[in-house]
C-alpha cells in the first residue's frame, strides 16, 4: 500500500527520491505482489478506493526458457506492470494543492480497503507513506496545535480515526516543508515524528524508517 500526499507541490529533488524508492519496491517485487496506490483524500466516513491496484508480473530474468517465451515475458512485464505503475506515480507527483490534509483518515480508509479482509499475520503487509505528515482536518489540525498522540488517543475522535494496520511494516518518506509552521516555529520536529511513531504502533503497525526528503 502506497499513499501519496498531494496537498502541496513536490520538488524535483523530492520527486526524484520518491521515484528511486518506488523503483526499489517495484524491482524487488516478487510475482503476484499487489500494489495499491492511494492519495490522501479519505475521510472518517466514506470508503477510499486506490488510484491503481496492480500485481507484479514475472520478471524476464526469471522466465523458464523451456516452457516460457522470455521475450513475451519481458514485454508483458514492461508494458502491463512497469509502464502502468510508472505512469500512475508520475501523474500523482505532478504539482497540486489541496486545502486539507487528512492523513490519519486516509490511512484508516486505505487500510480498510487493502487490508480489511486479511487475517493478521496471514501474509506480509507493507505501507509506504509519502507525505510531510502534517495532519490538517477539522478533527485534528497540527497547524493549530502541537502533535500530541496521547491527547488524540484519549479524545472521542480517536475511535473514528484509528487505522487497523494488522502488523504491517511502515515506511515514511518524510517530505520536508519549510513553509509548515505554527506561530513561526516549524511543525516538523522530533515531537512531530514521535506522534506518528506512537500512532502507527498503537494502530498495529511497525514503523521501520522515517526518511527525510
């Protein structure tokens, strides 16, 4: 599951790093691994469908020449998997601007859509979040107040916000935004990162990497 934040434009250098990270996921994907690509457009009520749902095809160098046509395998891999995934990512990295940034709501809704029918521990799950991680909605706005997971988790809103990550490994490509400030001070700091570490752990996920871009 890959979620891409389109609330603010992504710089060329950030876009390059994002493509490199997704290329690694793509190149490491075994046959049948499913990619669900989302944008952060969810809310606490409606379902969220992926912009793309696609499964990895067999790699050309893994084709069995005795029973398969390596050239056909190569064409199918490049045209029906690589090109489709690359085109979708390129489209979602184009400059855009959204008034809200419902990161928690979208993570919850995407997890229901992608992981809802899967038993915990049955298959390995992975989430890659590409975002500045600055939550900005009516239920939780980090531009207005400090990111405080304990306060959020004890609020009435938490029941409608908590994602169900079912043991998924989570990576965050942490888009640095100099413009993200509250009272003249950066929103993105160690406390902000700790908020997401606590939220993901409390939601049944395992945060592996926070990679500042």
